[in-house]
C-alpha cells in the first residue's frame, strides 16, 4: 500500500528523516576515518601541520571526557560510566527526535550531529579504551586550545544549533504575544 501525499504538503514539510540518519552516518564515518588515518600515520603525541599554522593532525588518546569528566577513574569504571552516559544521551536524543514535527529539519540535523558524535566517541571507548583526538588548532607547538575530533565538533555544533533554535523560537513567541 502506497501512502498518499497530502496536496498541501510542501517540499519543506518532507520527512525529518532526510537529514537525521544520513548526518549520524556521515559524522561517524568522517570521525572514524580521521582516527583510522592518524592511528596508522601519526605517532602518539605528535602533531603534523595540515593547513599551515592553522590546523594540525595530532594523535592524542583522551582518557577523560569533556572537561576531564571520569579522568581519574579506573579504566573499567570509565568504560562503564561512559557507556551508561552514552545510553542515557542516546535515549534522550531519540525521544526528542521522535517528538519533532516532519518539517523540523534544523532540529533533526542538530540531533543527528549530536547522536553521530556520541556514537563515534562511544565506539572509541570500546575499541581503544579511550577517546582519540586527532585535530589541533593553532601552531603545532601551541597548547592554547584542547585537541579534538570530528565527533566533538559535531556535538558542539549540534548543541549550539539547538540553543539558537530555542532562543529564536522563544523570541518569536514573545514578539507574537505583544499587543
């Protein structure tokens, strides 16, 4: 049985699935590809310029999570902690995603990016026992910013997108309430 299209449906109303799952897969693929490359080509603790003094490849095992979360825990406890945190985060993301309207592509993309980042970082914890950072901003001998990976970028961009959408929606609601 083929579902019928509502004649009032516009292209913007197409399914949120168009962006969510592909973005999850792209984030996981690019992040794991970068980690695969540095694991074979870059010695641990080394930085190699990629784009002048702007971006460098690096190969840094990341024992803790963001802001050093779980850093002082035993390896087995870290794995359990990250696994539980990942499961909770995935359930929350899927719950929010299921609640999105069909045309909410921005929120679907943001949630897809976050989920892709979480899945890829969780794969690292299981495979390597730690995260793997492979990008560095700034000159190779500078440590002003932390090293990171594609999954980290996806998570941050996804969260920022959700915050911007929330603020924009709230501002629009306040404007519409004015007399």
